[in-house]
C-alpha cells in the first residue's frame, strides 16, 4: 500500500502544476491525502459513489474518480470543479496513483522475494524463475550488509539507508527482524573488499549524523550468483556476532577479516568448558581482580614487552614482574613465554564466547 505521505506529495505536486484541488479517500470515505479543507464533508458522497457502478461522477461541485488495483477498488479521488479541464486533471491524478500502485506492488513483490532469498526459503528453481519474472539479474556480483540499530524498528535509520541508496535501483534494502536492516548491494566488476569497508563506514557516518543512532555494520563475502545471497547474509550475521563478542571496539566487521574469533565462534560449548577447566582448573578469569585483568590486557597490548607495559601502567618494572609471577603461580602460565601467552589469550576469548552464548539462552 502507498503511504499517505507519498499520496499527499503526489496531489500537492499536481495542484502546483494545475491549480486544481484534489483529495484521495479510501473506500470507507476516510481522507488519506488532501489539498481541500472540508474533505470530510464528502464522506457520505464517497460511500455512495463506491457502491455505484460508475467509474467517474460529478457531484456537489466535485468530480469523483475510482482507482482500481487489479479490479479491486482501492481509492476514490475528488477533483474540485465540474469543467472538462478538471475532469482531465482528475483522470491524470487517477492514472498517476494507479501507476504508483503498480510500482509499489512490484516493490513489495521484490522485497518479499529478497526476504525469502536471504532466509533460504526458496528452492533453486524458484529462485531463478521468480528473479526472471521480477526482472532481477541473477549473475552479477553482490554482497550483503547487515546494519544493526540500537533501537528496535528504527524507522529513521531505515529511511536514511534507503535515501543513501535510493538512486541505485539494483540495490535492495529490507528487514527480516526488529533490529537489523539488510542491504543487498550490487557491485561493479572493479569493486573489492576495501570498497565494501568504505561503504560500511559511509553508512555508519550517515546514521550517526542523520538518524542520530549508533549502529554496527557487518558484511559477508562477495558472491557472483543470486543463489548465494543467503550465504553472504549468514556470513554477515556471523561477522556481526563475532564482532560483538571479541572486537567490541569495532563498529564495522567483515566476514573476511574475523581472525581467530571465527574459529572460537564455531567451537561446541562442551569443548569450550573442557578447555577452560584444563587451563584455569575450574576457575574463571572473572575471579581475577581488576588490577590483574588490567595488567594482563596492557601486557598483551604491548606485545609482551615488560618495560613498555610497566611504563604505561605507571608502575616499577619489578612490580609488574611480581604481578606476572603471582599470575603464573595461580594458573601455571607465564605470560612472558610466547606459548603460554597464546594459550592465555585464547582462553580469555573462549570465556567471552561462553558468556555470550549464556546470554542467548536466557
């Protein structure tokens, strides 16, 4: 269905050209868009016109017109005046809104197709048959972006994304749940992952400034056939999750750049629990005090460099050594030894993953 905002814009545009007042009503006589002040006074006249067999009619100084959608009456248009010129303007308005109905219906059909494509709800033969009917190319390069908004049903964010890509008619913007906006973007032959990263940052900046909302953007791998759109979507979803778990400081995540987080994300939970029990002997890194955790994180940030870490923590080198020795006694892992440091780092990431999975269970 066409939004009332679009209907209002259409008839205001027509009035600006023709200087004829117009009104669009539904089949129950309710005003949807108007440039007429007393449109509600004609509710009963519209209801009588709806029940009549005529497609147009002159009544009370107005021309009435019916607008159909595949033989189903959708709207009644009123044009102020009873001259031939007013009749012609009324017919033009009817024709314009009829075309809008067709365009929006095609847009809805495409949106429905893209949603089912993303969710893997279509058979392979149906994908190609429906794409052909909807005039969607099947063998071009595409990539799927997921834009996660802070608030559910963020209309401002959705409209901002649509405005950003509205000129690119071969891109599809939709939503399959409450918080995520999906962009299926068609790519030029020369575009690569660096370009995708730039696009993601443009989306991020636009939503931060225009829609005043904080978002996370993730994208999958570039695919060459329409049947693989769902794969790129699943990859983007994984990138979004992995980013939230392991790389919370990043607002843009690419599936092709997930690092060790990708491996940990796919580990079964029993294996994770077994690993943590083996490393920490039933304890959890959560039990470490804040000073110890700060020391560990800063030590990793400085690539296991004792001097630089102590400098940044504003502590004596011997104090840092004492803390590392204390940690070694409680975990049997010496972070100054590369192999132990790797084990400890992976263990911390596994614990983060386990915590995230626990929150999904509740």
